[in-house]
């Protein structure tokens, strides 16, 4: 049976007056609910006059509510992007309803849902999901930023992208339009893997290799989350910084037949 442990931390950083990042999760309360799966989500809101806070909270809460209501057994690969799309619509409508000139709002969103032995990751914007296995971090998301797209096209190097002045300019975010391009992928997880979701306040300040080190060195996940936040604040601190850590304790191996799971002996 899939089992995991989880920790999260969020901090407004050393400069910002408020925290526009928002985190949430759906954890099964009893073992029978595990077949429905786990959900983790992290959003980094943008917008003046506290609109960023509204955007990130609205996105995450809409996503969590949709997951709780979803039909048992619906495939996560189709469910998660559909729920992110619904969250986009909600942020967009909330933005329209409260519109005073110049107070547009938007947010990034990265979410991962786990069931059996797989994780499905959906995202919009530059909040990231990494998989840490055997001390090595692998990004499971690609930033939806101008420099991210340029690096993908081979126009600039990954290093140039990481150092560019314009690295924070998003090409996609939730809340700008009625529809948004949600990027989704799914991956096998192994016992011992740690999934790390974070806002750019963390990945912009702490290199992936250092994040992997901190996570691998700390057996206590809460201590790891705290150390990651401290590392970001020590090295930068100009942005809100948030992290969710999910350590896989055991997985349930299943086979798939015509889109339905069946137990492997
Ligand atoms: Mg940020």
C-alpha cells in the first residue's frame, strides 16, 4: 500500500511584508481513502494590493475542493489537469469580480497527486517539482518563463537562463484568461524517493544539488523543510519562500489493463 510522510514550510522572506505563497494538501484520513490518493499543491501569487494572496489561495483551495469531490477511481492523469483548469477559471472569475483598475491577479500553481506507485505532476508558471532519489534532484517540471522557453529552444544556455534579469517573467499563469495550458507528466515512484515542491523563492536561491543534500541529510522532514527555508533566506531572502516535502515510505505496485489498475502479486 502506498504510504508517505509529509512536511511543509512557508516564510515571507526577509524583505516582503506579506506572504503571497499558499500551500495545501489532501491527506487520506483512513486507510480506505488511500485508493483515492494524496494531493499536494503550492502556488505563488502575483498582483498588487494583496491580490496575489487571493489568487494563490483561491487556486489551491479550488484544487483541493475539486480533488475531494472527484469520483473515486478517476485517473489522476486526466483528473489533475482538469482540476487545475477549473482552478484557473475560478481565479480568473474572482479577478473579474473584484476588478478595480490595475488590480489584476494571477498565480503559479504546481500540484502533485499520488496513488499506488505513481505521481502525476501538473503545473503552470515557475513553481517547481523535483524528485530526489539517491541524493540526486531531477526536475519534473519546466518553468513557464520567457528565459525557460528560450533555453528549451536552444537560444540561451541553462546557466544564462538562471542568471538572466528577466528570469521572473512568466509566459503562463493562472487567472489571466479563461483557459490556460496546463503541463502534466506522470512518473513511477520508489520507496525512499522524496518529492519536493517549491516556489521560486527557494529554487532561485538554493541550487538543486544543495536542496538534495539538505533533504538527504535530514531524516526528519520538518527539519529539512526548515533548513531549506533558512538556506533561501541566508542566500537571498528577497522573495517569499515555500516548500513541500513528500517522502515515499512504501508503494503499491499495480499493473494497468485498459486504463484500470489491477494488483500485482
Ligand atoms: Mg515567488
